[in-house]
């Protein structure tokens, strides 16, 4: 059991570090490449929303590392390095988050499914490990099974997140192509978005591996 878990920990650690190094390298590289249109991420986000006829989305300046779309407030939050900068990374980040706003505006099905799973995933992500530990310590098979079911909900959430992220990036790339961004800058934006997508893939892969390990231990 312990040898198997050690192998699992090492594998997931390698996957996580590789994903982080990859995305950090791409973001840093293209943060130093200025977009030829001279627009900030906030300006491009505003123009992309207008291009698709979406007028009720607020663009907010967030803190460091805060780049997200919030369907509850129907707002796009961009970190200072995306909101204020004119780099290829800033444009790619802004357009990706607006891609989520476009999904919400058009009722994109995977986003609806993901939104429906969010409450369950939030509870499960915090509770499953406690149930698992109590179940193992007290030798209560029912609690262990409940913990695994809860963790499976977390894994499902991460899997459903993948098409939502991929589609937002496709929308971003389509818009950047429509405004005539030079090929080299579009390639840079694609590299940034692909790197970010890799982190979601890596997280989903790690979660699936852990779920398989839990299922194997439960059978034993």
C-alpha cells in the first residue's frame, strides 16, 4: 500500500511541477512581447465584448493572479499584469476570460453543467478527505465509500472544466484572428493559452489517478 502511494505521490508531484514550469515559462516569455496594436488587456476585453454584442459585463481590475470570469456578477476580473499591460500574454489572458463571458451569454452547455456541479464540488472537495481518514482509522467501509463518491464528484467537476477552458481559448483565438493580430503574435497567444490549458489537463489527470488509487485500495 505504502509503496504504491509513494509512487503515486512522486508521479503527481512530477506532473504538477512540469505543468507549473511550462506555464510559468510561456507566461513570462510573452509578457515581454508587446502586442503591435498597443492595447491593454482591459481595452481588448472591452472591444471583444462589443464585437460579440455583449454589453452587460463589467471589466474589473483585480489583484495579482486574479484572472477569472464570475457568472454570479457577470464580470471579468483581470490581474494588474493583464488589465494594464499591452503584452501578448495580457491580450491572450483577457480574451480567454471574455471567452467565458461569451459562453455565459450564449448559454454554452458545458458551462451550465459545470455551474450545476460547483456547489457539490465545493462541499466534496473540503469534506472527502476527512471522511476518508475517519473511515480508515475506524475501519468504517461506509465512510470510505462515501468519501470516494465525494471525491469522484470533484474529479467530474475537473473533467467538465476541460471543454469549458478549451472552448474559451478557441473563442479568444478566433477573436484575435478577426482583428488582424499578426501571425507571430497569434502564435504567442496560442502558446500562452495552450500552456494554461495544460495545467487543467494535469490537474484532471492527477485527480483521476488518485481516484483510481482510492478505488483500488477500497477493493483491497
